[in-house]
């Protein structure tokens, strides 16, 4: 049950980043430095992913590898948005956040991969 809860929390928390980053673009400031945002092990989900509660067998699975890779990419692109926002490059930041922007694409892929991982673990109830 822990995996399902961690994945569900991560989907919500990572979804909130779009709001935080949009606000950063509007205000030209953000409460978390881009160098911290870029690190994939500073958020709760990243700490869980890198932690000891996931078995070595699960960490060897393709689902874990995919989620971990996309999670890293998510943080890299989020940091790019934050850097652009702080540098006053609103258009660049907005393009990354836009419908076809890199942040939006990676975020969607990460969410889909997390949902697939849940299904693969039989964590999603079947009716």
C-alpha cells in the first residue's frame, strides 16, 4: 500500500509545480532555488524513489527505471523554467510551460509512467 500512496502523493505534488512555476514567471521570483529544483532527490517522491523502502528487485524493473528517468527530466526542465523566470525570460519560461512545452510533455509522461507502475504492481483495484 505504501507504493500506491507515494505515487498518488507524487502525482499531486508534481502537478502543483506547474502552478508554482507559472507564479514564478509572473512574479520573477520563486521560493526554491533552481539548483535545488534540479535535484531529483529533494522532493518527497525523490527521497522515496532513492530510499530503502523500494526493494532492489523493484528498482531493477523497467517501470521503476522509466519513472526514475522521467522524474529526473521533470526536475531538470522545472529548473530551466525557474531559471528563465528569475532571469526575466518570460517568453522562454511560458513556452516551456505551454501546451506543447517541454515541461508539460515531461510532466504528462511522468504521470502516465507512475500510473502504469501502479497498474503493474496490481495496486490499482480492478472492477
